């Protein structure tokens, strides 16, 4: 999409998102409650920011938080390429890592980031994504928790942008090009 776009009714309302975030947090709390280790919450900028902050408010664990930023390119090869724009600065060795993504589409970014973080010797790496778009998948990726499975549409809101706009919407919307 390159031109003006329009948004229809929300695909996911703010209430639906907030109640799902709460139940994801309950599951995550249950998984790590007795680990005896700190949980390193690694947030993928910029899209996962809103989701991660809401999720973090409901985590009752010993957590530390850091951010990274990556961009993925679909090149000629089936694996594509991921470029790390900023990396975490926090030590994660020996901790459980929770990678927080906004959306898993091709799976390239999440797969690459899982491997990247595993290289820092954490005790474990888990992945939570707000949205899963399985129709776009190019590589198999192990998703531990997913908020919602969505159809093959370009979505915005709740952190997700179109040309940097719409991140601040409290719901998620399908964006379609305006037909002239
Ligand atoms: P991947 O294709 O590597 O699984 O996802 C890479 C990134 O593409 C996501 O983190 C997200 O920033 C972007 N992306 C994928 N699908 C959508 C979408 O429907 N809307 C928006 N705004 N971004 C998307």
C-alpha cells in the first residue's frame, strides 16, 4: 500500500485486547511463577510497545525490561534478512527471556530474534505475540503465546503503524487503500 488508506470498524476493540492481555499475563505468570529466575522481557520496537507495557502491568514476577529494534527484508532467498537497528544492553545470561512481538507475519523477525537472544546464554527463550497472521508465514516459528489469530489483512492500531500513523489507536483496524 502506498496511497491514502481508510479504516473500517475495529477488528479488535480496546476491551477485547485488554481482556486478552490480562489472560496472557495470567498464563505467563503461571509458567514462570516457580522458576526461581528473573524474567527478561525484551520488547521489539516500535510496534510491540503498547502491548508490552499493558502486559507488564499484569505480570507479578521478578522482571527486567529492555528493548530492541529490527527490520526485516524479503530478499530473493526464502529466509529473507533481518537487520538489527538497536540491540538490548541488559545482561540476560541465566534468565528466562520473554520476547514480546506485535505481530508474526512471515516469521522471519521472530525466528531471527529468538536465535539472536539464545546466543546470549539465557536459561530459556519464549515468544509472546499480540497478533498471529499465519497466512503470511515463510518460516516455521515457535510461538508460545498468541493473543489473536488474524486474517491476511494489513492492520494498524495498538502499536501497529501505516507510515508511522495510527499507533496510538486503542483498537486494531484493517487498513485498506482508498478506491478513487
Ligand atoms: P515478520 O514478517 O518478520 O513476521 O514481521 C515483521 C514486521 O512486519 C512486524 O513486526 C510488523 O512490524 C510488520 N507487519 C507485518 N504485518 C503487519 C500488519 O498487518 N500491519 C502492520 N502495521 N505491520 C505489519
